[in-house]
C-alpha cells in the first residue's frame, strides 16, 4: 500500500473516530469535527516515528496539545469568525475564548495515552 493511500485511510479513520467520540459524549457532531479529527490523527500519525522514541507521557502530552491547538484554530474559524456555534466551552473553567478548556485537553491526554500505549504494544 502506498504511503499516500495509508495517509488518506488514517485521515478518514481519524475523522470518523473523532466524530464518534463526540456523538457518544454530546449526542451529535458537525462535519467540521470530522475534518478536524482527520487532521489531528493524521498529524499524530505523521509524527509517529517521534512518538516511539520519547516517553509515553511526553508523546501523549504532545498529542493532546496538537489536538487542543487544532480545536482552538477550528473554533476561532467556525465559531467566532463564521458564527456557526458548533461548540462553546465558555461555561468551563479555564476556557480560552470558549473554544478550548483544560478539562477537554486532559481528556485528549488520557485518550492519547491509551492510543499511543496500544500503538507501542504493536510496534
């Protein structure tokens, strides 16, 4: 399988997984979250060689920061700039412009810890 095809598959699987997590948590999702999830997981995949060579906690923290960064950027675009109101974390403690918050960054960290741990088992 070519690397490009594998990256497309990773993007699609990441987008679907991200949307499913949101549906399980919120009961619904938005098409922009499928694209965001795909971009997040593809970025983590592209950096996978690096993740194997650092402590698991460091890889999970870096991955959670990547996801939080993508969510913030997409939130600025779709929620603030376009006014689509896909999500709003304004009521969450420590939120930044209602787009990201420490609670969800911590959840991403835990999910990344599990995900990267599984990846290491099979590497």
